[in-house]
C-alpha cells in the first residue's frame, strides 16, 4: 500500500468516526425503567403472590416491579386509587366497582375461588332453613360474605334481616376464638379459620357449603371467583407487555404454591402474610387458583349477577363491560 493510499484511508476513518460520534451525541438518552408497585394482602389472599416475592419477579419491557404487603382490601384500594400501587389483589365485586368509577382498572386474572363455610357446633343445623332463629357470626358487612349469605338465605326462604341475626362485631380470627371457647356456636367464615377452629374444638364442624349451594342455584361446576388480580391503566394500557409478563408470572407463582406448600409457607411467613405452619396446611383449602381474565369472564359475569340482584350499587350500578377484562 502506498503512502498516499494510507493517508486517504486515515482521512476516511476519521470522517466516519466523527460522524458516528456526532450521531451518538444527538441520540436521546435511554429512558429509565418505570417502577410499578404490586400490593399483596396479608392472609390467604396473599398466598398467590408468594412465588413473585420469592424471586422478586421483574416483568421487563422497561418496567421494574417492587412489592409491598398491605393489611386489608381497604388499604389496597386506597393505594390503587391514589396511584401508589399498580397491581393489587381484591374481592371480585370490589374490583368491578372500582372499574365502574372510570379510571380503567382492569381484571388481569382470578387468583382465588370461594372458600367460605357455615360452621356450627349445633347438630340441628343440617340445611340452610335450619338457620332460622340462629345468631350467625360473620365478617365483612357490605362485603362478599355478607351479600353471599343474604342471597343464599333468601333463596332458601329466609329473611336475613328478621329470620336470623347477623353479628359483624368480630373479625375472622376473633370469631374462630369465640367458636373454640364455646362462646359462639354458628359462624360464616373462610378458610383457614375453619380448619383452625375444627382442630381446637372438634364439636365445630362444617355444616353447609355456600360454594356448592351457589352452584346448585346458579349452575356451574366450580366455586365462585373470589379474589381478583387488578392492574392499573399504567400497566394494562401503557405497558401491556409488562402486564402480560406479570400475569404469566402470577400463574407460575400460584402453581408453585400449590405444588410446594411447605416452601411456599416459609416465604409466606417471611413476608408477614401468615405463619408458615398455618399457611402450609391452609394452602390446599383456600381455593388458590389462576384463571386468566378472559377464561374467567363467564363465571365472573355470573357471580356479579348475584350482586346485581341483591344490590346494584355494590357494583357501581351495572355489570362491567368488556373493557374490564384484560386481554
């Protein structure tokens, strides 16, 4: 190669390098990942998130997830509506009512089916009609257990306001203690409190199954959808890929919890959701299950139809439209 050719090549390389550096200088800086907050609940509804917590799952697509534990659906709703959380676990009817208010919160998946039971130490209670005259301890006035029990009582010819006394003065753990101590004989409570009560007071037994009763009344072959995984518009609309990745990870999380309740129980305790020993025993009983919003749609519509019959205001006045169901 001649000295002239070498010089020409050096000039060309210099020009190309200058062009590349100039182009890089005008390129916008890479956008930082946005952070979304996923709020899991203390208690059985939080079991579904154990796998997500264990691996600190990150959805990608420019989205970083952080996880927090909240004590109740009320706290979860507050964080969702204030923009402090982008994904929460809520009762299905609460999720529908939240959607009806307009911000665009969507149902990503059902993460749990019904696990409520009527328990009693009274051997005379064998049918729903046998509850006439009874005092029934129940939690969540105006929430799913309240509406469900009222609906079933009415379908069995009982007036929930005059034929029975519904006592909302205690939460599920306290109701369990009342049953164990013999200070209450009949209650409408969820798992794992049913299990805990029966272990400490064998006289208290499951006498009626509302899941089975609702299937008999409305049809269907599976317990009603109870817990919803709800996502904000920031995820559902603005970061759809991340929302899909998070939903898929939730499915893996739930499957892992079901398959390895011992390991899941340790994670559940680590994050303050429930004691490991209790969680391990409760996991097979609490209805934990993943069903995508699209696959759950018909069952959700039917279950919400019960609320429409009882009190349309409980859903915000109407059934949610197609926009409620994340695709």
